[in-house]
C-alpha cells in the first residue's frame, strides 16, 4: 500500500475544525482546491458537516501528489481564514490554528508564506502517464467533459478543467520532446514558453512569415488570458467572481483550439525529423 502524505489523524483534525462552518462554507473551501464530493459515498460518521467533509475526502487519493496538492490548497484556505479570525479575536482561533500547523508538521509539511511546502512531495514526483495521451480524440474527450460542466451550470469547474487540460497537455509535450522543465510548474505561460522551443513556435523566429508571427503572438495573449480567468473565476483558487456560461465556453473552446494546434505542430516536427533521418 502506498504511503499517504497526509495522515488520517491530520485529516480528521481539519474535518473537526470544518464542522464549525456552515455547509456552503465547507463547499467553498474544497472548491478552492478543485475538489468535488463523491455523491454515492456513505460516510460512517455522525453529523451533516462531518459527512460532507468525508464525501470530499472520498474523492481523493492521499498517496497521490496531484490529489494532495489539491487538499493542501483547501487547508491553506482554512488556515488563512483562522488567521483572519484570530486577528479579530486573538484568544479565539489561534490555539486551533496552531494545533493544525503542528499536526501538519508531523506529516512533514511546513507553512511558509501562506503555503504548505514539503520535500517529500518533490521527491515523490514520477513521470507517470499524464492526463492527456497525445491524440486528437483524447483532447476532445476532456473538452467534452468541460462542456458538460458548462451545460450543468458549473462554469467555474469547466474553466478549471480547461486550464488543467492545457497544463497537462503541454507538460506531456515537453516530456515527449525531452525538454527540461519543472514538474511542479503550474503557470501555463511559463510552460508555453518552454514548449515554443522544440516546436519552433517562437514568434521572433527569423524563418517565420510575418502573418504567422502575428498569430503566434495572439496565442501567447490567449494563454495569458486563460491563466488570468482561471485564477480569478475557476475552482483552481478562491474565486473573485462567478463566471458567466459564455465565458466558460470561450475558455473551453480556446483550450481545445490551443491543444489541437500544439498537437499538430508536434506531429509536424516529428515528421520533419523522420524525413531528415531517412
């Protein structure tokens, strides 16, 4: 059995703290980490709030780096909230907050500049098969899932899906092209700059026609726009505003167009290399 990065004791302690919030507040904490509850799960705990937390926990693999990072975002939101309460009432939540931080320290996590960090997560990252296998069908499959969220009224979730698709797709392209990059990097603007080199997509390239340079510069702006909307209006972080359905559709369609273009560029460069070798 794989090692769980966050112990059950720590999870239970955060769960008990979360019972002090109303159900919608609990939902918002987990939405900040992009986590959804498992609706068919029957938690063996008492109380509506405890049950809700356990339904969210049931959708996580605590031995998975990706899932633990999502949960860390939730716990960071909880700690930040407790800090704000403690500032207004120093004798109130500070004891609870310190107890949670000590529990996280036992699991190997340090709270630094508002984030939980741990060397154990960095050491455990492996090049496992990623979310996207490099085919047009797989891109469309993930885009359809995002579109279903739009249809179901989950615009923020759809934007988060679109962002994850682009992030994971570019990481796999970087692996396929043997391009060095930081596996922890979550900024698609940085990942795109790295992808541009092996795929020869730098708009400053001397061999490119001017009209192609203009399109590639537009792609850079499109990626920057997706980054901003995902940070402010998706489930990746605490939302600043709730996105409209047509904004979510725009983000999803932009992600599809981008990934389709990157896939075709990757295949084109592969064929060029094969022709040279033959």
